[in-house]
C-alpha cells in the first residue's frame, strides 16, 4: 500500500461521488489504486477502509487530502499516525478565489 497516500473524492459518472485512496509511491502507475469507495460519507468510508489491517494502516506516515471535513475525519480515524498534508491544488484554488474577490472588492476588476 505504501507509506504515502492520497485521498480525494471524485464524480465518475452521473454525478455519483466516490472516495479514492491511492498510493503516491506508484506515481499513478500500476498498484497506485488502493481503494474506491462509493460515496463520501465519512462513516461509510471508514467502515469499508477498516478492512485494511490496522497494522498496515499504522505504517502510513503521510496522507494528502483536500480540506473537506469528511476527508480530515477519515484520515484521522484510519491513519492516526500519518501527517495530514493539504493538497496543493485546493490551497491554490482558495488563494485564487480569495485574490479574485479582493481585486473585485478593491475595484480592480470591471
């Protein structure tokens, strides 16, 4: 499974949401997919991913995730020894949204 994981939510089809857990060591290649869980509700995802042995989950040292509360809860409950790292994409997205708002509020955008 690897010591460095990523967890995120995505819509694969018809607006159905899924939680995807991947291993960063595989760099998107073979063996990068650890699990796909239908839905994003923390309780459901935790219940399913608890099937991964605790001994294996405790070896995870870092988990990258977005800032959604459900992902934070999942990471904390399932990978308690892992450092949580906020996904750079989501941080950049918030910064761009904030700067766009700031420009607009300051009259810098038409």
